[in-house]
C-alpha cells in the first residue's frame, strides 16, 4: 500500500499547488475562490475531510474506498490478468483491514505503540479539543482486549484511527463476490451515502445491482450477528429509500470474517483461496475450501488453516486458527480421524447469504 498511498498524497499536493498558483496569478480566480470559501457552511465542509476523533473513521473509510473502487479498478478493466490482480488486491486489502483492527484491539502493546506513533506523526488537528486528548489518554492506559462496540469509549478512539476496518471489509466482500458472479453489475454507493433531489434527502443503500434483464436492486450489507449486523436504524433507512424510489432492497449478510476465540484475531483469506477466487470465482455450491487437499497444506503447517469445531466435549463449535488449538487434547483426538480432518480444516471463499433472493427476483 505504501507506494499507492504516496501517489495519492502527491495527487492531493498537486491539487493544492495548482490552486495556490491560480490564486496568485489571477485576481478573477481569487475573487471566485473567496466567494466559495466565505460561504457560511464552508468550514463545516472542510472539517468533514478530517473530522474530530469520534467521527474520523468515516472520512478514512471513504478515502480507502476511493483507492480500492475509484482508481485501482482501472487495472482490472484492461485484461483478464489485470482483473485477476485487481480481485487479489481487494482480497489482500480486506485481510489488511482485518489485521489493522485486531492488532489495534487485541494486542495492547501494539495498540499503545500505534497511539504514540500517531500522536508523534505531526498530523495537523489530530487532536481537536481537550475531549479528544482525554479519550486518547484513557485508551492509551487500557491494557486489555477492546471489543468492537461504539458504546466503549476506548473502541471509539481506536475506531477513529482506522478506516472503519471490519465494516469496510464486510462491504468489500460483497462487492468482490458480485464482481466474480453473474447476477449483475455492482455499483458502489459508499461515496454517495446521501441521495438528494430538490426537497428530499434519503440514505442510499451500500450498492446498487443492475441485472442483465434491466432490473435494479439496492443491496444493504450487514454481518450475520453482532456489532455489524443490520440494526433498527438501518431498517428504517431502507424502508424510506424503498418508499421514495420504488426499488427493492435486498440484504446481503456476510458470515466471514470470524474472530478466533483463542487469540481474538480475525481469520483471514488464505493465499490459495485468493488465487483460486481471482482466477475463476467461487466454485458453485461451495462456501469453503478443504485444506487437506490444498497444495499449500504443508502437513497442517500453513498458518491460515481454520479449524471449525469443538475444543472440548460438548463445547460449542467455533472457528479457530488451527495454530491456536492444535495442541489441545480434544482437538488432537478429532483431527486424528482422517474424515474429520477433511471436514474440520478449511478456509472460506468470499460469499454472502442472499444470492438466492437476488436470483429469484
């Protein structure tokens, strides 16, 4: 990401240098510029690009979406190999988003280093008031796992450092799944989150899907359960969109990513799944890939193997890193059976629940 972000930074600097030149070179240009910057709402508009700590994740999220969906896509439109590279780029980006969140939330030492690093980076207006500073200091002293919840003030601080990482990842999983499917053409609306006409403003769904038969659907993305599931406020917004546009809204629920209960880290897409999905999409009827038949299996040493099952008798089946549980006696016993090993060890393709509903429309 480093070169890509540096290029984006140069582009923004280019825009600033260009504007400064014309301000100095043309009185007429400066006069129009002054009218624009003296609008009563101008400062509020400017603040949206780097708001205070508790709202900052949305600005970072939108920049990340511009990077992934607004520009990088052009490589994908040039050739079959370019599209495969673009799909891989999106999936690696999803992995990075998940890793950002669990490194910041589940690893107190890394979080403390991150907070100090951001404070020392010299970012203008990183702290915008004393409330920001107090929240930052409170989070700095938290030595425990921070669960994803906007009701937790320490999570709000961490969330303000990241581009809405897990929510972002979930939405990109739906986007990349649609790109490799045949249900229609996805149109992302994350950069146009409000739709307006003369006296009406409505909240847009996450995507539109234009089907080959000319039908148009809105798609609202959520996770099956927990923090990122669809809430009542979202449902009200969806109903309002439908009443104004008469377009049906379909729900895409994303089960993946799962958080390993042993280390509190998110489970990520493995290289084999990424390569296969980029080349030909998800195999029909398959959500997961068996690891035992994978050329990267390496006698179960691959770090991305997921164990789905119990870790003790009558325990609840959950998703774990195999590396986190393979030493447990009950797990060793289960994996000692060849047929169980084939069923329990897996990684997931990008997918969401709701394909059938779209298909039936």
